[in-house]
């Protein structure tokens, strides 16, 4: 009930991107008259969670959750996947009453250009394999992605979705970040900063 209540507090907006349309289908519009069954890609971060809330508010049904995690405990360096905060993911599944499918990040970022073509043992193929396996167990039409600005990540999820005949729903894509933060706060999203990481930051005296 608390999950549905939180979603009801969100503003309905047009899709910022439904960038992958399976061959032979026309582009859907967001809304209850075009409800899709959605798998939510979750990382433990606020963006993937909030995009799920946008999906629900715009009339779609979340049917399962998906996540990729390191082979060993702790974090791993990845161009694609956030791995900090993985310990909390089981609570997403419990709170939403949805199955959580998890796969391991066995590949590396072998294809590092902006565009992506399938490469054996690339970490993107771990996502492809997970969603392909899920299609054998769960009926779904679309994938929820919390991407905002990373064209690198967006292009790769698009590639995976296109190969699997799925739509990609990224309501936060290129959203004004100040407005997005304000919306999250108004929607009672309680996000906790557990790590800050950046290149090029000067050493500070604390």
C-alpha cells in the first residue's frame, strides 16, 4: 500500500524516451490505455527506484525486478552497473511483493566506444543474458531504466532491448536535475548518500 501511495504522489509526464520499438510494432504512448508489463532494472540507487514509480504513475505494471551484481562480495569497477548498496536489494523485492532476478557481472567493458555492438565477454552481454533468461519465466514488454545523462549506458541498454524485442522506458532521461531532485523530495523519496566517488577532485583537509 505504501508503494502505491508513493507512486500516486508523482506527476504524470510524457515519456522522455521510449527509444527501442520492437520490429513490426508501432511506437506506444505512455498512459493507462497502453499499459505495458515492465521489468525494473534496479541498482539500489534512487534513480532506478524513482523511474519505477514513474512507470506505475503512467499506467504500467511492474512485474519483476532485475539486478546484476559482482561475482565476489563488495564493489566492482564497471562502466555499466552501480554495485554499491547491493545489500538492500532484497528489501525492494519484499516491499514491492515482486520477484527479484539477479545475475553476475562476469564480463568486462571490452567495447568502450559510445556506440555498442555485441562482443563476447563484454559486461553488457551479462544484462542481455539475464533479461533473456527472464523472458522464459516472466511475461513482460518493457524495461525500466533510471538513466539520466549517460549516453554510453543508454545506448547499451537500447541495444539489449532491441535484440530482445523490448521497449526501454527511461522517464528521467535528460530531465532537468534540479527539477528532478525537487520532484523526488516532493514524492517522499528518502535517499541516503552512502558513497561519493569522482575523478579529479582535489585533496581536502577535514
